[in-house]
């Protein structure tokens, strides 16, 4: 046995979209929350996307959403099983391959990056589920389409969970809902009505609630998974997260890919960690980087350096105490305080350093800085697509890592698998897991989600989040109000011509 979690990802494309529709809609309706991720054809100029003014950033992302497209959509439906112990979730993961029916810009860098990460453009053009962007083309959307699936997502009225989700939300709105409004305030007002059960951003949660050293998706997921399994092993009080997956049989099984997620914590060796990757979750050299991109090793190193700091602090305090006793100093220990503060500052500085350079890479890694490296010289990744592993039991299967099962690290050739196929689906799965874990950390025994993180979207380089709310000064857009009337079949008040 090993500690790998094998996640079944259901591959949705045009030839099985109709067939899988009822299962997807049922999964939406019965879930406790839905995690989502997208893969995009590009984002355009990076500078504008990180503009100082948030309103300018919004405009830049809107421009990207109008000219680019969503290539794939990952949905992970987490359903809490109330008859099971702790926090046991039944998880269904869908990866939808999509094809925008209108012309759109696709950036060569993005193509290169996506191909290196296992994205299959042949499959996209041959089997992508088609969709039209912007406003509904005449009347309300009907039939089994991507746009009506989005309507079903809204109708399900569940908390929506994303990781660094602002860009995803703007693209979703433009691609599957309606034309984006001009003003950010209108957009957030619309969002708050589209998702009244709340929008959660696990990057914000990771930074401000979990307070991990890094907050990129894979790091946050693996750290949550590790802490959860440690807590189980130590038989600590309080709830833990357990996952179950459906056992897909017959025809369904042919649509499922079993995506392994291995731990490598048993492996020893020099910690020749790539500094760039450890901070941001990407590196210009990609798979040709000579340093380690192993997130498990990075987490272990971070934990070790935290322990070292704690030790140092302790030692210093002891020294100080001894000195005080000896010299009978009775001052207010300013030196100790200062030392402590310096330490704190250093932690802070380190974190700042890591964040300082943070770009939108988490949404779409390839940009100027990345491509200045040897990304193009990267080896082909086909060998990294691991053989599918079958889930054998007839019943649903609970998977959780146990500590003595950590000895089977991935083979050297697998270590640099940065993404692999079905990235959107698997990323949505990881996002949901972080949320499930953060919820138990935050709420303890109570059943609520994380109130402190509700409707707050992470903003790169900003210490404050973007609030998904309808402010006194903002009104909803007219197009949105019309959509809401269709979706809920009732009149919505307060539209204006703002959009
Ligand atoms: Zn590297």
C-alpha cells in the first residue's frame, strides 16, 4: 500500500456531454459545495493584469475574457456524508473539454505551456463541447449546452470555491453567462446575487487563515493533506477530512481517468530545492530544471526551517533568562522582546520576498519571465502519464494517507510531472480539499463554512481581498437581472442601465 490518493476524474466532451448531463446536474444539486477551476487560452499583457488600481486590473482581465477563451473547466462536487464519521465527503470530479465557437486569441506561449502540461489540442478541436460567449443568442438558453450547464450550477445555489479565483470568475461570466459589465462594482454586485451561498477563494484562505509558508495550489493541497493525516495518526481531537469516490462501472468507467497523487515524504536525500518553484509553484526552466520541484520536499524543508527558528527563539529566551538570574537584571526585557520581534520580522520579510515577485502564474504560468528560461527545451511529458489505476472494490472507497505508507515515492521520471492531464479537474479537486480542511480547522465542531473568508477574493500583491458584495453605490447590470429572471423565473428588482 502507499499513501497515494487516486482521484477518478470524469472526462466530459461533446460525445458524452448529453449522457453525463443528468449525473452532473445531480452532483451539483446534492453537493455541499462545488470547487471550480479553468484553463484559459491566454491572458494577454501581464502588467495590466497586475495594475496597482483594482479597477484597471478588472478592465484588463475583462479584455482578456472578451478576446480569449476557456479551454477546459474543472468541477469538483463535494458532498458531506452525514451518516459517516468526521468530515467524510463523497467527491465527484469532472473535467470538461470545451471549444469556444467564436474566434479567439490563443497565445503561442500558452499553447506551449499547455502542451507541456499534457493538454491535448487535438482532442479539444475534435471533441470540445462548443459554447458561445457573451449574451444569450435570442431568448433564454435552452437545451443541453455549456451555457445551460452554467445555469444549473447557479440554480444549485451552493458555495463556490476557487483558488485565486478572480480571473476564473470574470472568464466564467463572459463565456457562459453574459457580457461583462464595465464597472468592477457592478460585477461584484452581480456575483453576489449569482452565488448567494458564497464565493470562497482558497488562496485567500491559505494566506490569511491557514497561514502556510506558500499558498500556490499544489503546496496548499499537499500541506493540508499532510496535516490532516498527521492529525489522524496522532488521534487528535476534532474532525478530520475523509474522502470517498464513486465506483464507476460499465460505460461510465470508460470516461474516467484515475489520476494518482503521490506523496514522497519517505524519501530522503539532499534538499536541492528550486527556490523559484518553492515560492511560486512554477519555474522558468520547467521540467528541465536541475533542482527539485518536489512539493513534498519543499513542505518538509519549510517545516524544518520553521522548527529551527522556533528552536533558536527558545534558546535565546533560555540564555536571556539565565543571564537575568545571574546578573539579577530586572529590566522589562527589552532585548528579548526586540530579539523576538526581529525574528518575527524576518519571518515576515521572507514571506514578503516570496510574494513580492508573485505574478498571475497560478492562473496561467507562461509569461515573459518564464519563457526567458529554457522552457522550450523541456522534454516531452508523455511518459509522465501514468498507467490508469483501477479502483477495485465494489463499494465506494475511502482513501486516506497513513504515516507508515509513505515509502513509495514517485520514480525520478515522475517527479517533474507538473500538472499532467485533466489539470482543471484535478485542480478543482485540490481546491475543494483545501476548503474542506480549512473548514474543520476554522470551525471545529460547528457545521458552518469559514465565515471569515466568505466572499473574499485574493488579489495578488494586495493585503486586502476583493469583496464579492453589492455595495450601496453599485447596482446590478441589466443583462444579469434578465438572466436571473430566467434562472429563477421571477422578477428581480433594481436593474439599471449601468452595464
Ligand atoms: Zn526550477
